[in-house]
C-alpha cells in the first residue's frame, strides 16, 4: 500500500503544479485584459468628448456607446450618453438609458435622484407631460426639488392646468425660490378667460379679483376687467379702470386703445378721453394709439393734424401709411412738408434693402466686396442688392 502511494505521489505533485500554473496564467490573462479594458474605456470616453466638442454628435454617440460597453458600471458615461440622445431628439433611447440607470441596485441615492431628474427631462422634451409630471413629483424632498418644481410649472402651463400652476408657484415662493406674483396673476387671468368662455361671469370676476390681489401693479387684470365691463355696457366704469393703466403702465393702454375710444364715444366724453390719451409719451404711442385718437378727433382737419404730428414724433412706415390713407380718404393733396416727410421715411425704409449680403456667412454691407470682410471668402457677394433679389 505504501509503495503504491509513493509511486502515485509524483503524479499528484505534477497535477498540483499544473493546476497552479494554469491558475497563474489565467490570473495574468485576466489582469492584462482588465488593464486593457480600463485603458480602452477612458480612451473611448475622451474620444467621445473630443467629437462632441467638434460638434460631431453621431460619432460621439458611437464613442460613448463603446465606452459604456468597456465599463458598464460607470454612471457618468450613461448620463453623457443619455443627454446626447436627448439633445439629438432621440428621446426613446434617452429614456431607455436613464431607466436602465434607475434599475441598477448599486446606484447611490444621489445618482438615483440625478437619473430621475434626467428621465423627467426626457419626458418633457418628448412632450409626454403626464409621465414628466409623475417623474418630477418623485423628486420632492431631494436636492432637485426646486428645479423639478420649476419644470413642473412649465408642464402645467403647457397643459393649461392653471390651478395646479398656481399651487406649484406658491410652493416655489414658500421655498424661497423667488417671487412668482406676476405669473400667478397671469394664471388667474387665464382662468377668468376660460370662465367667460363657459359663460360663468361670477367665476371670472373672482379670478380677476385674485389676479389683482396677487399682483396689484399688474396691467393684464385691469385690462381684462375693463374689457368685461365694456362688453356689458358699463363704459364709464371701464374707462375708470383703464385710466388706472395710465398711471401704472401707460404703454399697455395701446392694447385696448380702440376699446378705450369706443367706450369714450359711447359715453359722449370724447374730449376728456382724447386729453387722457395725449398724456402718453411719444415712445409709448404706437399706431394703435393713433387709431384711437383718430376715432376721437372732432373733424377731418383735426384727424389730418393728428397724423402729421404723429409722423413728426414717430417717423415709421405705419404712421406714413396712415397719413397716405387719411389724405386719400379726404381727397386731399399732400403738402410740401408731407412730401418731404414721406420721402425721408421711404429712404430710411429702403436702406436695409440696399445692402449686399455675403452668400457664405450672411455678412451685410452697404458696398460690394470681392472678398467678404466677415469670413474672408472670395466672390461670395452676389452683384445684386437685397431689394433686387
């Protein structure tokens, strides 16, 4: 028995040595392969970054996919890849990447929240507002809470859920994100318009009251309130509301200038209304305000005088066109001053069309260049001015 053991002992030792050798070779092979993969992963990552900086997004995506394959455990690579997909409009692929991240058990809480926020942005860009809302609400109590609520506000605005938008805006204010008073006032105004469309005047009145309460200096609640009063024939009250705009934001009155003039005519108080409108400074007095003043003018001579005064203060194409229209309506000939003003206005309006534009970069110039001063291209200026094209 002992002799048999002694005979087999060299074979056993030889087997152990062979097993050890194979194990050592396998470990060396695995170590080399691991080192090679570790070297290849950052190479692919930096290659992707370089391509991205050179605005070669297709090739950058391929490089990042390669990097993820070499090192599937690196979350930063997944985030880079998902963001690239989203920027390219490939929202389904971006969603798959970020959903995969959320499904990983080894992901830290911080990275999980980051993936949740990225997934919500994917849904937002894709127009999937219901899923975006659910993804954003899941971020309550995280470091992304404020950003998520801002995005949630956008979701509510796009879906026209004004009550939810007001609630979210209030939460943002309470968290110290800033003041949302003006936006909340707009939300209430939207609610008022929808209530009027459904013929619920009491609900519209309440919404406008809350809008003025949210932002006392806001122009839109007053503007809408005056229009509602004018529609039911309460023109004096409408004028009183709109007169408040002359104190708060006089330039906004141009948006209801025609309504203002119509209410003044209905009340028979055209002179007082005209005096009020004339208090608006010239920079804020646009073509809409001119139209209202023409409605309130007592006669044709006053109308013509008003247009001429407006043209002197604001030499725009719209006012010049209004002067020509008024002269035509009255069958009057333009005076020498009218002709001079209109000629100067036409020359100013024609000036942009008299430029040359480089076909390579779009650089515009008053004179023709054989070499573009902008991009240095030769023969890139067509021998035609813009108005001749």
